[in-house]
C-alpha cells in the first residue's frame, strides 16, 4: 500500500522502475498506464471523460500527415544540438496495445517546425525516428515548435508496432490560443506539459490498435492523500494540505505536480 491507502498499480511500478533504471520481470511488464492527456481548458467543445488505458479503450486518434513529411529520417532521440535556438522540450511516454501492455520495438518518426515555424524540406532538421525500449518507453529531445499561419502549435508523429499498420497523428500543447481556432486540433491529443528550468517537459502515451488479448489490467482507482507515483484518472479526489482536489486529466503524479501547483491537472473542491 502507498501513502494514499491504495494498492500500488502495476503501471505505477512500471514507470517508477523505468525512471530508476530497474529491470522488471515479464509479469510486471503487462502493466497499464494513463492513455491520453486531455483538458477542457483549451476548447469550448464538450469532451468525453479521459479514458484510462484498459481493455476496450479507444486507440490514439489518427490525424492528417500534412504536406511536410519526409521518409528516411535519421535514427536519433535528440533533434537539437547545443546551438539550436528555441525553448528546449523533453517529450516522453509509452506505447501500449489494447490490453494496456507496453509494446517494445515500436517505430516513432517525429517531425516538426523550427522556432520560426518553418520545416526543413531539404535536409532533416527537426526530423528523426526512434524505437521504444523493452518497457515500451520513448524519449525525445527537441524544442517547442514555432507557429505558422493557419495552425496551432503541434508535433507530427508516425507510430508503428512491428508488423502492424502505421498510426499517423499530431501532438498538441495545452493553453495555446490557437487550439480554439485550428480546425485540425483534437483535445484528445493534448500532451501534459510543465515547466522544467528554462525548458519544458511533456508526456503522452500512445494506445495502438493492437490486440494483445487478456482482460483489464488495471481496475479504476484513485482517491486518498495525494502521493508521488500514484496514477490518477479524471474525477479522482485527493486531499493535499487539508484541501480536497478533483483530477482533471489522467496522469501519474510526479514531484512538482502537487495539486496547488498544477491547475491543469487538479481543481480545488
């Protein structure tokens, strides 16, 4: 049991172990995790509740490829060098199938605009692909992309499990004014973003339409006293500093994401 009185979920163990560099047995790697980061603060549209990654969960939505995709990007996890202009952005997450089991060896091909909103259509600046590790995790070092006419801020990505169809989609930033006017924007594709020193950190977990068999791997939970490492879903209530908060986005709690400090994740009351 953790400090909140809940049983530690396998997804919590998975993420905590990956962060600590601990190897996990195969039985634990069949864990689940929050699927999509959403917020109603960026759009006037009515949103369905944010799903947890569980049997029957909808896969991550597809989106248009756009005109700027180029094949044969270099394999790399960093799209920046020491002299690259722009606000540094670290994007991390996991790739799961329909049974919430992480998928290793998944190809993720990222491309985006530079700080001025321009794409490199001659070379491969801000383009690169990588593969998920044994725990289904990925990490990308890049910058916050610039804006260009007609679009809100976004990152393109193609995601493909071994031998499976390609998911083409885009990732978005909460709090962007253009989210309300961009006709392509989908709130189900919002990343969870926070400040990290002079840069930013973002998180997003993909759910692919890959049948993995088995039943639900992580029953609903939440509640009790807020605690680092606990996975919360929309509607969960916690107490922190004697105040009750309601969860607005599914996420796994990290140090620095205490409810009073993260109004995009928690609402008092």
